[in-house]
C-alpha cells in the first residue's frame, strides 16, 4: 500500500459501503452551511445544477473535475447542523444512500462522519472512498481559507490505489 497516503476511512466491496471520518477546522454550523448551501457548494464540491438541498428536496449536483457527470439527490433526513442523509444517483449508477453526521468537538472544530452505502455492482466503493477523501480535502481547504487541490482528478488518482488495495 502507498504509505504516503493517510487514509481517513474504509471501503467495503463486500458490504458495498464507505465509511470516513475527518476533523474539519470549523464549527458544525459552518460545516453544515458548506454542505448544504447552493452558493457555497461550488467552492469545494461543484455547482448545484437544479433544486437546492433542504427538507424533502430533490436537487442535482455536478462534481469537480473534467468529467461533467451529475449526481441526483433526494433528501431523506434533514437535521440542521447534525445529520444530512440523501439518496445519491451518479450518472450511470443505481441509487445509493449518502449520510453525513457532524459532531461538535468543543474546540471550534467538527468531527465529520460519512457513510455511503448501497452501491450497485457498477460502482466500486474504493472509488468512492478516494472521492470522498478528495472532496473532504477540498472542503477542509475551503474552510481553512486556502485553495483546494488545483487538479481534483489528479488528487483522486493519487488516493485511489491506497483505498483499492485496502478495500475488503
């Protein structure tokens, strides 16, 4: 395994799931706003193409990078500054479920936990683990006021071998 990569979670091909944890340099309200604010999402994730995150809403995102693929989302759980869960349908894939939990660490930072489950056979959870790692790199940079990785696809490719090798 590439020892220069500090993995922040696991991918399971058997369970068809991803679990990641990371500390973000901002309070839960700021992290929540970054995940759910249509004006903020483009700064670290990608644009909201239609709709907007909110209770019982449906919206469409475009991810970072040169691929131009879209993600259709349907909100299932909306507990501001704590839990955000939605369906996730990436271009060409079956529907999976994305869950974000935020925990106040009491020091101005937030513990972020991502569980992404229910991947169909066409999706490799290791791809998603590397992707969520890359996206949370971008989020951490945004929250710290620094530039995200210039080439998010290159960052994903750098992370992918470690997650692929470690996937169960």
